[in-house]
C-alpha cells in the first residue's frame, strides 16, 4: 500500500479539524488571559471577513467576547460589518448568539480598569514612536556613511 508523504497536505476534513482545534485553543487562551493577544485578535478579524457562521461557532464567539476596546470605526470595520452581512443569511438563533456574544463583549469592557487601559495604550504608543525615531536616526546615520 502507498504511504503518505510526510510533506503531503492534510485532507480538507483533517485541515478543518486542525483549524477547529487551533481556534478552540485560542479561545481558551483568550478566556484565561481575559483578552486576546493582538496577533490572535488580528487573525480573528481576518477570519470573520470570510466566516460562514457555522465553522467553530463557539470558539469564534468566545474570542469575540475578548476583543480589546477599540474605536467604533475599528469595531464596525473589523466585526460589526462582516457580522451584519452574515446575519442577513442566518436564522434568528444565530443572530441571538451574535447579540449574546456582543453583550458579553460590552460587559467585559465595563469591567476594565479604564485609566490603566489608557496608560498602557499611551505607553505602547510612546514605545512605538521611540522605536520608529531610533530606526529613522539609525537609517540616517548609515546612509550618510
């Protein structure tokens, strides 16, 4: 009998199962941390754009409840618009699940220590500006040599 190559791509069923396990693990991590790491959040936003509303429903809704606070424009672009489009084709039960997840998201945001959240965001922005400035200075000094 033929043996599978170690570099062979998994079947679509196996790939879906692996993806479901990975999403479940990320949802569990988000629950434990009480927020999603930026990389996981970014992946969630890309996933929601093409999500069918069925695959890994529980994991995706769990991750959705742990999205970090953002402006309405960001929230609309990354979550609300894709979910609104999806809701048009789904039954009322799905819509109720989405509303329940969004309600949990808002409750989680209400529990935040907002002064600390703003300080942390400002500190992260300052660090990014300092790193960009250092890179620009380094680039200027190496190009003038």
